[in-house]
C-alpha cells in the first residue's frame, strides 16, 4: 500500500466523486480499482479491507480508509486545503456540510422512482436556490474575496464548484440569480489543477444516468 492513492469504487460518481475532485485539485495522481459485480464487493469484505463493510475505500499512506468524510478530511489536511487555523477550519466545515446536504439531493435524483422524480426535482431546485446558494452568494459578497474562507483556496471551494456544476447539469439556468456564484465558478474552474480535471479524458466521471442504475444496484444491493 505505497505509491499512488488507490480508489476502490464502481466506475461512476457516487460518494467517491468528491474524493476524486479533492485529490485532483491538490494535484495528486491516483489509481482506480473499479468494482463490477457483487462478488468484487464481497471479496473486499472477506479480506477485511472495509472497516464498516462499505465503500468508498481509499488506500493511502499505508491505510485503507473508509467513511467519505474521514477520507476527505485527511486529504484536505494533508494537502493544505483546510484553512490556516481552527476558526477557518470551523467555517470550512460548516460550508462543506451544507454543500454535502445539497450534493446528496443531486446525487440521488437519478435513483428516484419514476413517480417521485418530478417531486424530487422540484424540491432539489427549491433547496438549491432558496436555502443553499443564497448562503454562499452572501459569504462571497460579505468578505469580497476570491475564496469562501480567508483568502485561501480550500476544500470548501472545490466541493462547492463540484456541486454547482452538478446542479447546472440538472438545470442549466439554476445560477441565473447568483452572479457571484457564476463568477466563483469561472474563477475556480480556471485554477490549473481543476482546469485539468475538467478536461475530457480526466478521471472525472460523467453524470450518472438511468442506464447506470441497474449496474450500481447490482453491486451494492
């Protein structure tokens, strides 16, 4: 378990995608080991690689790390994406938790039953535009700086950009009323490591669509 970080998950976004984003933003190369069947998951469980029997799992620095937040916290600390002091870290944590709440809504949309999709979509757009995006728009307005916390690039910026782009995939004009978030999106997208990750051929995964659902369900359920 040395060398590049190794990511164990299915070949899609899910809960691993933010981990991919954060490693890429830090300029860290990583390998991926894709699970294709339920037997692949059983094998990891049987060999004791999954502490809580769940994915994602990342092999990094001699550890087999599980639990998405723990993995993200470790990467953020390791690569100086977690603020300069305790107060900044608290702000980053608050902002990130809000981002994760919205990200979850966006991520599970494709898995909704047909008769629930319209309702879920309406709720998702309402929460994004009336609860979450106004918060980040106000943060950027109040301190007038390029990044969410201090004047330093952090995991909060990475995770917000990921979620903004996901929201636009669902509703292209969703940022229409948020000019500062539009500027933020353009600015953060041009950071060299992120710009590289956004190019075709990177390890960024495409949106999960209807045809991916049976594959995911077959592995995990």
